């Protein structure tokens, strides 16, 4: 990342995206410009796998001192989500290679275990990082996480402490308090997002259950199928909290939704992070209530909070600057790389 990193102005809403819902939905449904990705499959210790989609740096700009940027998507997203592809495209143009991690079951292929992914699945990120680091032992790594991916990223950074090769991270639209955010998805228009996530997650489990039934005669599949069958009729679940209480929690070792939310929320863990971090949030995020946001006074000097007045949830389509969010992430990562080079 070059010393001429961009100076990014404050976010300004376009007139045709006047509030948080439209800013959120435009990013979600605007057709992305495809970027050429190459896939790497990372085999996990428990017999499952995670697919990582790489976009290599443009050869004309590529330099070995540049870090590899690892990207983490949000709930019900993937490496093909518009915000992931647009950032990978900008990084490619700037001579930076990036690796977008698909959480279990999000790459277009059903994973091999009953478990899937959740807001605190840091063990999967750790295995992916160890694999990429072993393949690139002389490269540094920077990270960018979005929504659920931001929460996983911050929790992981708090757990690993000081780690050689980890420069820093940017987290966008992070649900620092999973409990508050789950409550927000049951109120007002935000219930539409809760309904979408719940329906999509249930569909994913039902699809996996059918796939496992077809494999049940083969060695190793029956036990995993039994775990899925034990979940019962998922169509009776009415809220995301109920899904987390009756599906996410039992599949991933939690006693219930509140236990899951309490143990996996990244907000209380920010004080344990040792590397440089930039947090990008919007005050009109329809999914993340203000109560869940950390105060700037509570943050250590190496963690900076950029709270924009608007932008929605992983939205930030800016008037006069279509790549505002991508440039903001790039600028933050560039400063981290420059600071490391000087120190």
C-alpha cells in the first residue's frame, strides 16, 4: 500500500438514498461488477472445509512488501457479495492481493458437518489464517470484516493478542452487541431484515438436511444427519432470536441464544485487541442500534471509531464517490502498513 493513500472525506448521502434503509438495500441489490476470483479450498481439522476466493494483484502494481488482505463477509453473504467484490477490485487495481473467506456453507457448496458458521466462529478464521500464513511465510496480513464478519474478526483479534504477521484490521457495520442487534431486528421496518435472515438461514439448514439424508448410507454422515434431524421443524421459528436459540446455539456448543450472544459479542472484547483497528459505523444503521456502539472514550489509542451520520448497514454509497467505502477501507489499511514500515 503506497504512501499516497487517499484522503477520504466524510460520507454524504445521495439525494436518491435519503435514509438508512435505502442506503442499506442499494448496496445489497445493486448488481456488482464481477471480479475474477480463483478458489482455494482449505481443509479443516474436523474434516470440513472452507473455500477462499483470491483476487491477485495487478502485476504492473504488485510489490512483495504489500500485505495480503483477508476479507470476511456478513450474515447470509459470501465472497461474491457486492461489497466484497468491489473492495477486491479496488485492491487489485492498487497492486494488492486479497483472499475472501467464505464461511462454512457459504461458497455455493454444502459443508460436511452439521455445524455451519456464526458470529463468533473464530476457530475457523484461525485455521484459515494459519494455512495462508504457512503458504506466504514472508508476507504480512491485513483484514477487513463486514457485519457478522467484522464481529468474528474483532473477536479473533482479541483472542490472539500480539501476532507476528498481523498488521491490523478494518471492521465495517459491526454488531458489537448481538443481543441488542437481535432485538432491533424485531422492531419497526427492521423486522424485514430479521425475516429475510431467518428465512434464508432456515432454507440453508433444510437444504443441508436433504443433502445429508441422501448421504446417510455412507460412513460418517449419519451422526451429522442426526444432529440436524434433532433440530425439529424449523418453520415454526418466528424470529432470529428463536433461530439462534434452537439452531445456532445447539449446533455450536452454546446453551441458548443468550449464552451465544454473551460469549460471542465483540464489544466487551475490544480492550483485548493489540493491533491497529479502524471501526466504520453509521448512526442510521437499521440493524445496529446506537446502544450497541462503543464510545470513543472507551477505546484504546490504536483503535479508531469513524461514526458517520448516515450510510445504512454496509451501505455507504456516497454522493459523488461511488467507491467511498472501499477508499475508506484502503486508506485505513494503508496507514497501518505505513506505520509498520516506519516502526
